[in-house]
């Protein structure tokens, strides 16, 4: 369970950081504020679980980052379209 939680928290953190960077670059201020809350929550989980990670848990932790940033780069244009459609 900890392996999955570490992977998920790292994925979520890096995903949110990637989305945050794109939000800031594109001046999506409200989205950037919301993303900050998600970043904080992901960090809380990660900092709680990571200090005592086993090698397998560390591998899951490391795998979450690259997948998270790739997912953010793919998802951001879609998220922007969805948000704009809602206005």
C-alpha cells in the first residue's frame, strides 16, 4: 500500500507542479491558486511516507515524477479548453 501511496503522491505532486508552471506561464491566475492547494496536499502525503521508504518504495517514488510531468504536459491543454468552455 505504501508503494502505491508513494507513487501516487509523487505523481500528483509533479503533475500539479507541471500544471502550475504552465498556469503561471499562461497567466491562468485562478487555476494557479487552486493548483497550489493540490501541491500542498501532495507534499504532505509524500513527506509523511518518504523518509522510511524501502528500495521498492523509493523506486515507486522515483517513477511517479517522470510520469507525472508527462501527464501534466498532455493534460494542461485539455484542462484549459474545459475551463474555458465552462465560462
